[in-house]
C-alpha cells in the first residue's frame, strides 16, 4: 500500500526545518492570491454597504421567505467550525494520536470559520447599526434582552465558542511560536514573542501547557455538541413546518462534523501539496477522516429519511405538504443537490482505496461542502416558502448582493487561512515530534 | 498612574464632547415650531372633524373628514347620511390622495407658441378665457361630468348668458339604457333605487353593484342587511364572476350575448306563476321557451326553472338590470326585460323603488359625446370647456383627440389627464377637499362639501373662475352675486346653511311614487346582443373596483389594492378560462396579443375558472397617458411611463340603438400568443386553501340546527356538509378563553369577522393604509413579494363538483394570546401587553425577521427599503401623526389601531369610567360597508365580541397550533340547495 512507502522524517530537527519552512519569504503567487481574495472581500464589503444604505430590499428576501442565503451561510460556517474542535479536543481526549498532524490546521479553520459565521447574524439584520440591542447590558434604553429567543441563545453560543476556540488555538500555538520566534528577526519576532508568552521550554512550562490543553479540551468538548444544537434550535423552536422537529440537534451536530471534516480535507490537500507536507499529513489521516465522513454522512442520510418518514407518519398535513414541496416542489433542485452531494457522493468512501486516494477525497470533500450548504438552504427556504397559509406562499431567489457576500465570506475565510499559513506553523511541531518519538520507541 | 492636570482634563472633555457630537451627526435636526398665533378651532394634537361629500363617483357619499393641524388625514362615511351611513368604499377611503397628489397641476397653464403647455398666471389665464369666450360667444360647449349641485346651475346660467347652451354631461357609466327602458315601460326616464335591504332574493344580471354600479356603498350596506343571519339568497348572472358575484350563492353563466334569452325565459315563467299582466308584451314572450333559452345559454333547463321558481316564490325579489360589462347592442331591451321581471315578480314598489330616484335624469351619455365630437369636427362648436370629464381616454372610438385639435379647449382638471394634455388653456380646479360644493345624489338627499385644507397648489375653484369670467364678459348680473361659496350659501339659505354644513347636508329623501306599466310603449327589441369582429373570443370589458372608469388610476394606493378576483396589482391583464388558455397554449404570465375591430393590445394572461370559456375579460381604467401616480417603480422615485392598457381602445364605439349607450359587450376578438412572458405582481399565489380551514363555511341547515343526527340523509337536496377541518386532519384543538390572555383586569381586545357578511371589497385595506401610514411600494416590489398591507383579503375557491364557491377571509394580525412571534424576538420589539395586544415597537426592532418567519398567519410586513423616501411633496401631509412612520429594516403589522384604543382609554380615564363597548373602532371595522368586522373587549362578557364569539359559527384559523388568536371568524353560510353554483 502507498502508506508503507511514505517517507518519514528522520530527525527532530527536520521537523523544525520542514514545518517552519513557511517562515521563508512568500512567493509572488501567494501574494497575488491573497490580494485576489482581499479584492473579493472588498466586493462583499461594497455589497454590504449597498445593503446597509438602501435596505434589505437589495437582497432577494421577501414575504414569506425572510431568511435566506445569510442564515444558510451562518449555519454553514458554524458547522465548518466544528471539525476543528472535534479534532483538537475530542480526539485529544480519546488519545487518537493521528490527529496531531492535522489539528493545527483544523483549529485555525475553526477560529476563522467561527469568525466568518459570527458576521452573518449581523449582516442579516435589517438594522445592522443597532446590533448591540442584542447584548444584555444595563443601558439607557431601559431594555433587557429576551432570553426566550433562540437568537439570543445564539449570541451566547457563538460568542462562547469563539472565545474557547481562540483560546484553544492560542494555547496550542505557544511552543511552536516560541520556536518560530527564535528563528526570525523582523517584525514577526515581536508578534511571536507576545504569543509565546515567555515560553522557554522548561519542563515546568511543558507540564503546565499540557494540563492547560487537557482542561481546554474538556471545556471545548461539550461545546462541539452544544453550539450546533443551539443553532439548530433557531429552527426547531419555531412553528414552521419542516423546522419544528426534535431531531434537529443531533442531526445538525452530525451535519456539522460532516461538513467540517470535508472542509478540513478541502483546505489541507492544497496546503499539503504546496508546502510539501506529504510526510506529515499522511494518507492515514485521509483514511481516518474518510471514515468520519462515512459515519456522519450515514447519520445525515438517516436524518433526511427520518424527517420524511416523520412527515408522513405524523399525519400532519402541513408537515406532509412541506416535505412534499421540499422533494418535488419549487425547490426540488436544491433538495436533490443536497441528497446527491451528501449521501450519494460520499458512498465510495466505504472503500479504503478511495479514502487513500487524495485527489478523489478532495473532489468528494468539495461536493460535500456544496451539499451541506444546500442542506441548510433547503431547510430554511423550503420551510418558509410553504407554510400554513396558502395565500402567503412564495418563491425566493437570492440577489447579487447576497451571492456577493456569500462569495466574499469564502474569500474572507480563505484569506485568513492563507495568512495563517504564512505566519504560523500549520502543523503542531511539538505534537508531531511526540508522535515521532513514540513511533521510534516502537509504540 | 500619571496625574491628570486641569489642562489635560479639559482637553479630554473637549475631545469626548466633540467625538460625541460628531457621532450624532446624522439626520438634520427638524424643529417643531409652535403656532405663533394659534388658529381658532385648531388644537395641536386634537383632531377636528368636518362633514363633507365624496366626489370620487356620482354616488356622492357623505363624509366625515378628520383633520389634524389643518390638514385632512382620514375620511370616513357620515353616519347621518342615508347613502354612506358611516361607511365608505375602497375609492372613498383613498380619495384624499387626489389632494395630496404630488403630480397634480401646480397652477394655470397655457399653450405657448411652440406648442407646449407652459405655466402662466391666473390673471393671464383668466384674460385668455374671457377673450376666447367673447370670441366664440354662441359657439361655446361645456363638457362636464355629473354635477348635481350649485355648480350645475351656474354652468347652465353662464352658458345661457353667453348664448351657448351647449352642455354635455358625460359619465362613462351613465345608465342610459336603464333610463330608456324605464321611460318606455313606466314613463319615467329615471333610475330607481334598488332596495337591497328589503329583498329576500337578489338576482344580478351582470350589475357590479359592489364595484361601480349606481351607489355601491349604499347597496353593499343593504345587501349585508338583507343577508344577515342567513337570509336572502343571491344569484349572479353573467359571464364573469367578479367581486359582486363572488359573494352570491349561485352563478349562472350564459353564453355571452344570450343573457336576453335567459331573462325572457325567467320572465315568462315568473309571469305565468304570478299571473302578471304584461299586456301587449305577453305575445312577444310566447316564443321564449325555457328549453330554447337553455339551449342558447348553455344553462340546464332545471337550473333556469329553479331560479324562476325562486323568483316567483320570493316575498321580495330583486332583479338588478345589467351593469356596464353586460351592456350590449340590446342594452335597452335587456334592461327592459329585467325591469319587466321585477314587475312580474312584484318587486316594483317593493325592492325597486321610484322615488327618491338617483339624480341622473339630466346626465347625458355616449351619444351626447358622439354628437359633440361631430359638432367639434364640423366647427359648430368653436370653444370647448372641459370639467370633470376625460373623453379622450374614455371614448377612444370617437377620436376626440383629433376632433379637439382645431378647437380652443379649456380644461379645469386639477391633475393632468389625456384631455387636459391636449387643452389650450388649463385652469386647474381645487380638489374636493379644498373646495366648496354640493351634491344631490338622490332626490331630496342634498350634501354639502366644504374645504378642509387650504389649497396646496395655485388653483382656483371652477365656480369662482366661471363667475369671474361672466363678470368680465359683462353678464355677471344673470349669475349669483359674490363668490361661488356665497352662491352655495344662498342656494342653501332656505334650509339653514350653517346647520346643513354641520350635519353634512339635508336629508329629506323624496317620497316614493307608484308607477304603472305601459306595456305597449316597450319598443325595444328583445334580441340577443350583437357581437361583431373577427375571432372566437368575446371581449368582456368590466369596470374596475379600484379605478372606477379610470379616474382613480393615478392613486398609487388603489393601484396597489389587489384586484378582488385575480389578486394582481398595477396593471391590465387578460383573464381566460383554463380551457381557453390551454387551447391558446398560454399560461399565467404569457403575453397575448388581443385584436379587435377597433384596436390591438398586448396583455399578460391570467387564468381562472370564474370566467366563461368563450370570454376574454379585461379590466377598464388602466393605460393612462400620461401617467403620474405617486409610486416608484422599480427604482427610487422613478415614475412609470405606463400602467396597463386602456381596454376602451378595443371597443369600436358600437352603441345600443335605443338609448345610444356604448355597447361594452359587442366585440369579438382574436387572441394570439406573442411568446413573451412576464413576471406578474401577484399577491396571492393560489386560491386553493388545501382544506386548511382558513375560510370556512357552514350550511343554513346547520345554522338552524336542522340537521342533527341526519348526516346520511341529504334532506336538503344533496347538500354537502363542510368538513370539520381540524378533525379531518387529525389535529387536536383546544378551547380557550381570550380573556385569560391579558393581565389587565379590564381589557382584552379582540375582533370578530363575520365571513358571511364579508364580500371581499377591499375597503378595509385602503382604510388601514390611510389610517396607519402604510406605504405604497410599486409594482416591482410587489412582484418581489414585499407588499406592505396589514390586512389582506384572502380569496379561496372551493369546488363542489362542477360548481364553484368563492370565499373571502380578511387576514390580519390575530393578536394571539400565545403568539409565535413574541418569544423569538431577541430584543422585545414585539411583545404581549397587558391588554392582550401583540404590540410591535418599530423603534426597538433590529430586523432579525424571525417574528415574520414564525408567524403562522404571515401577516407581518418588513420594511425592505426606506419607503418614507418614496414620499413626494406634499404626500407627507397625509400621514397620520398618531402613527409612527416606519424606517427601513424594521417589521410592522396590524396594531388593532392601538392609537384609537389609546385615545378612547384617555377619554375614559378623563371621565372616570371604563371604555364602553363600541367606543373603539379600528379603521377597517369603521369603513366596512358590510359591517363584517366587530371590535371590542373580551373581558366584558356583555360586549358584542364576547357574544359573537359564542356564536355557533365561530372558529379560529389554525386553532390546532394553540396560538389562541384574538380574531374570531364566523363561518360564511351556504344558502339554498346546492350552495354556490
């Protein structure tokens, strides 16, 4: 098998050399790519400015579909943010040592995804400039916030998740930025100096560091389950047929891990290639991530089936019509994109050879990303477009403003990730070293 | 920490203050300036009410105008007036917009040397008028609409004084054939009153008695009265089931043009049963067999017989003579046949009452206009004065534009229209809310109209202009002295001008008089309508509910009130039966080229099953050139170049030979698919309620409790029982008491809507728009699904075999006791108040729109744009100062007119009592001519809402969702044997 013939770094120094190679000056191609992404982000900012100035009318939102691309994209990015924590925290606690090579990238992805996600509840507000009404603090308006509202729960769920994922990322980074600090002389030295927080590599510091990572893992683990559960309650708590269902929390969490894993693969495959990290991010990783995808794809597929089954079994005519509409109504195309990408496309991953074939994995991962975006789109728009009152049914089509902002969110995410790639070691040096020694000792 | 010294402290303070001030730099500050000298009768914040008259159509309803700080903001019917009885229609409610029309004429205009109309002064304009009157003395013609007051006499006097008694009183809806028929049958060329309230059977032969025909408000009130409690069966005869027909119990759709045969067959059968003496006419009826009529009309014999039996059996039947849409080449004959049916059934004197007549005798009609066009062409008329008429639009077949070209034309219109655009001199009149006037719509019912706002533009009352011109011409002594107002006061002096002004008029209806049939005089031929032209479709042009004959088309509000049948807005559409559409290979939105003898139009198709398959139906009133309605489309403040198409251009000007009336139902047309397809501004995507029980109905038998234990034996002629919706859907419902949903010990506001009374007329929609500052957003935004109405008329079509039943349900915020919208708002912008109201606070809203998503009734509306920027000077003056003007990005919805609740509570507190039942009336309930809406307090067991809620017909929409709605619906009642047919 291919895995056996893969090269393995021989010395500890080679780890530092390989991984810290990112600190060398960037290529023009890289600069160009980052600038291109920045341009796209700029387009999104312009679109947002247009929307803020003229009003939400520049979107395709309408009566009765008052949520669309923005909330879809919010849920999508929150979902993406889950794989990082899953890999770093849960797999850490389960001592799944293969995670070490990919956890840094996954954690960074989490931070950037959650930052991207957090923008969308603001972008979707009719009055963006009043967003602070959502925060409970004593104010001259004499108004408190409504803790019954799932949107208020979101403020805390996403807020907590942002803080924890940044902490987790920053703590894990300490030994590696210290190594990087000792190799550069320019402005980055100050940045790394601050982030390293006086790291000297003493055994005392190592002991504290590993305890901190363990505790943070413990804190972050329930969040993986809770954040997306809370996000799913945005829908499940409502009365909308197609939203009002108890399966949403586990269904959304599985979907989040599904899409998160797919995004890790989507991002790491080019990175692995560009930075020649084939000996660190190994086929074994793809194999394991593939297994996760197979598992979560199955759960997601099961959830789809259960939703349709329950719509029929409940004998609730509103629910039944909503799901009939979902499969065969105006939005049939979105539903079938969702089902194809999330259930049919991952099926080959049951075969190990497919899981170990990186280009195939990458293509499948991209389809899953697409499918999972459409999953949220389908839930939101088909539910809203076909509610109780037939006199108020409608069909929503996103406008250029929404699509620009959607594209800009991907650009924003990728731009942050690319800057991260050039600024920080994409693989946790110390953890892969551990792996090296363990392997050398014959574990 | 470093010490901060005094200087640093001051710097920091200065900087912070500067920063704070800069941050606050947003909108310019507008100062509220108090009156320097407060005018008498004006107290800021307190409304004043004035009685006046609605001049939107000849029905001339009495009004109460609500003014705030010197500007009218809302109109409602005058309860003292026997016509409006405190109610108004969809057009009356919007009539203020004529005054606040941004594009009305700013001042006098004259035709310059380069051919353009240019602004001029009144002095100049008047001197031109006087010069021209002198020049053309003896050859002056005055073309006006229906005037029934002082102005009417003044015009006659002036024309007499200058020796030019050429007066044409033209209304597109002039009822010439009905007057002619009455003249022939009863020797009186008048229009009697049709007393709906006395009838127990109403049969309309294509009369749109609710939209435009005669006096829609009065008739709708009478209809509701006749039908209350399940009384009065109603039948509609006509090729298209419009608003008026939709509420009636049975629909007979004869093949277009054969209505006569149906009427005669009915007449013959009824006359036989009732042994009515029709004299010489009996012989002419002998050949009119029911079987023959059934064959020609396509209506089964038994249904014709059943209707005849109903008419014969009824105590007080009422047959309505044809409205415009069924006015064909046989109009007089058909009107005569229907009036004979009334005679034979004993309705004359009972439900068809001569005296007080509609004051229409002197009204001319299409033939007078035709004459005038001829005289213009032959130069017999050298100067034309036009006031309140728009012949260029309304009668394209007469070629008025070309006939007027060589005539010096003066227009007195207050806003530009097709005729005014061709005039040589424009001397704009005030709008009705700015001017004095009077009217006598029914003999003896005299109404006064008084100004309620200072003229907003440089306009002058036409009465004053004519008086001034007469004095300048030296013929002033034959006219009243003083101003036009003085003339009115003088004319009213005998009945007490001041008292009449306070009351709105003097209401002494002329007494009823009896008429006798002079059957021999009926010379009109009883023949079918002649249809001419190539093609296989019959053109049915029907008058518009919202636009009347087109005179209201410039009101954006009315353009945005959905058509009661198609639920489309802002345009003209060709309505086809599904079979016809399939035959032509078109579907909803496909553009059709419609060609008649007279013209060609391209119109998008609407498909619905309430037209006959042979018919292509087009609403009249659209297609104005130039158009200037005050709504943007699709961009901010951009005005449209055209709205819809003028259906009159398809009529070739054929007339009824007896009366000279324009034959509306006379053209056959060819329709071809163009291949183009349009996105349509549709406000309701489906008319199928999917058995969801939104608009429910029950049967007469169930109301009377006759069918207990008799579910399997259809004792009532196979009548279908309404499915109990929630049960059929296996959904549990829980009974609830709305009084539990308010913490206040005194009040829990609620509403009851009687769907049996509701006819779907949309008056509540415009009343709500006016009261609550709801913005009109334009066609493009409606097409995008952003309509703003807080109350909408949901229309549903139920099929019982081949028979069709139309139901309407007004849908507005249900003020649920357990509202889905409330818990999901993160910022308490919507919450439940102590009195059970579901309150919406726009200023708190940040626009998450979750409330709208979670609203099961879909009655929440979002401000997608800053619609207040759509307002053009002086439209902002019509805004109700008691209601917030919403900005972009916030949600809004029905408040149950919370401003009126507050006002009533304030008054109650001052008087140390609780609010009385009926003291708070929301705008929708106030105007509803059918009195379908009742508002009140559920904490008071004696209130009308509490009592009605206990009615056996009561139900709650989506009750199984446990939202505990405060709006109770009463099921409509399906009368008769098979319900609607």
